[in-house]
C-alpha cells in the first residue's frame, strides 16, 4: 500500500490491499476502498461510498458527494462502484436519494472522461463510455456498452439502451433504443450502430435482423408502433436482439413522455 504523507484519510475509512493514494487526496469516514485501487492526487472520496477493486481515479474527481436535489435532506444514501473503472479528471459522482431508492450504482469496466457528471440514483451498467462534459440528470439508466459522446445532456429518468451511440452535443429527453445511433437537437434515431455492433462481436445475421427491425420501426409509413411490434414479435425465428428491441419499446410505452423510468416514480416514492 502506497499512501502519500499528505493524504487525509479518516481513521474509520476501510482501505484494502495494494491501494495507492496520492498527495492531498481526502478519504472520508464512511468510505470503503477495495484492493488494487489507484487514487491519484487531489481526489475527494466522501459519503457512503464503496469501491470494489482496481479502479483508477484521476486528480480533482469528487466521488460520493451529496445529491444536488432539492428533495434531499441529508439521508444516509449510498454510491456503489464496481471494478476496473477509470474516472478521469474533475468527474463528479453523487450518492443516491431516499426517494430514488437510496443508491447510485456503477458497474465494471466503465470510462468516465473529464468533467462528466453522474447525478443521484443513476445506474451505469458495464463497459459504458461517457465522454468529456457529458451531464447525466438523476435516475438515469445507462445499459451495457453504450457510448455517450462529448457534452451530451441527458434528461432525468431517461434510459440509454445497450450498444447505443449518442452523438456529441445531443440533448436527450426520451429513451434511446438499443443498438441505435442517436444525435441532434431535437435528438433523432439516425441509423443502426453497425460499427459498434461489429466491434462488439455481433454476427452479420444479428446485425441484419436489427437493421430490418430498424426499417420497420423508423422507416415505414405505418404510424402504429404497437402494430409493428406485434408483427416483429410474430416472426417465426425471432432473434434475441430483436426481442430486446421489442421489450425496450414496450417498456417505453409504460412511461411518461417517452421515458420508461418515469413509470417507477410512484413505486419509489411509496417505498421511501
């Protein structure tokens, strides 16, 4: 373990094996840091924050700070971070709120580039890339392998589907379907994220099936999406990737203003 003499570590903080903590970093009382984490200089880790193993946190990041939410009154909420994440300079990540379920959750193998912000009660799955200056509102879910490019702004309660790509400077106010490229203001689904799917190892048959579903959902004159989804669902050999798309849109329709997670508000409030 390498801890610089100027680092400020609360005596009740839990520090694992082979951890590096750089100059002037602050580790607060209720922080638990697993094995192999590298915390560079001038990092603040506070709140009820748990890091698993082998994360790297760069200078001036603030991890586990209080939610920026007018409904937060000091409740003991949490931030839980998995393994092998890279958190670059000046990233801010907030803990959850009681109304939102009490936890901000971050999975494994994610990259948070400089000056991005992860608000309260967000869920970030695995292998997600969040580029410089991306701003996430509260209660957002980012599914695995999604990529959000620089300065994108994401409305609270939005879901970003797996293997999707959000272009830079895009304003997102509705759920982003899996496998798609979305960009612009207002944001629009432009096409299938073919290159991303190829890099992720999708077969050509799977990509072709996603493209055909895209044509039916976004390039048809039929305006009844439920009818299109039913037709896709009735395919004799329904590919699992298309089933993911169908289920995603069914969930979106349960929500408000194109955001599935809005439908969870009342359940979260009742449980708080």
